[in-house]
């Protein structure tokens, strides 16, 4: 079970760091496609994802505070599920181009990590 959690944590870290970097550096693209959030809100979500992506992996082995991993995963789960709810208000189409499914899946996986590491 521990190996599965580590694989999941590394995958989530990669996805959140790449998604967070996109939200911080390509905010104009996001703001034009989804007008539900202003550009500064996208940047704030990107920073949360960047920091959370790092904290999902690093504290478990490096620092003396392994609970920080569970806390970071819980914050990422709440952020992703809230973003999924915002996307659901726009469209419920289950297609690859709709980020609703991706946000919901990542939020649920982050919740699993938070629960297992708590």
C-alpha cells in the first residue's frame, strides 16, 4: 500500500506542478476560455497548486513533519473539487476537452492521499 501511495503522490505532484505552472504563466489563455474567474484568481490557484505539488512529496521523507503531506493533499483536494464545481456550472459534457473530469479525478485522488497519510 505504501508503494501505491508513493506512486500516486509522485503522479499528483507532477500533475499539480505542471497545472499550476500553466495557471501562473498562461493565465491569459485560461481567462479567455473560462470567464468564471478573474486572472488574479487563476494565478492564486496556480500558486496553491505549485506549492501543494511540492509539499505532497517532499515533507514525507525530508522533513520531520510528515503530516504536512496530508495537509497539502487535503488543500489540493478541496481546491480541485471547488474548481470542478465551477466547471460543472459551465458545462457537464463528458468530453476530453472539458476540464471537469480531470479536476474531479485529481481532487478525489488527492483526497485519497490525504486520508491515507493522515
